[in-house]
C-alpha cells in the first residue's frame, strides 16, 4: 500500500532551533497525532508538510496539503458564506458553492448555524467551520 503522505530527510533550521525528520509516512485510514512540549517543532513540522514553509532540505510528496491554525481567522460573514468563500475564489458558481458548503457544514455539525454570523460561534465551532472551509 502506498502512503498518502511521505516526507524524507527534512531539515529546517531557525536560529538555534533545528528540526530533523528522517522519514515520515501516513497511510490510508491512519490517524496521526503530533505531540510534544511547547517549542518542540510541531507547528513547524505541519507548516513544512503543508508547504507554508519552504523546505531547506528533504522532500514531501503526496497528500492534501492544507494547514488549519489553532485560532483560525473567520470572515465577517455568515457561517455558510465563510465555508463557501474559497469556492467563490476558485470560480465555482455561487449556487453550487453554497450547495457544497451546506453539505459539508452538515457533516461537521454546523448545518443549524449556517445563517448566523460566524463571529458568534464558540471556539470549537469556529475550528469546525475552518476545517469545512479548508476541506472545500
């Protein structure tokens, strides 16, 4: 079975901090958790894997590259409009974008909140909205 995401020989240095990953693979159906104390490089690793930081050494192949920050920014729009925003930017017609966004909001448990302003969501709901927006 081929990995969905594979990284090898990653090295990233910022000041006195160095992150090294010899080999990293994620296979279909696996759930991966990245754990460690503050400052150990978890966010740096995720940014390297998602392409938000340039690789100084090594390679990353495969996978859907997306990054979801701990405190995702929300637009001053409804939950539905927040979810569909990326699709609008890609030129997806408004009706189709909303239909797809509504389906994903249902999957993340936010269908009932689609029409309310996004800034009224709880912290966990905001993260679910940002996840839906990223997946769309």
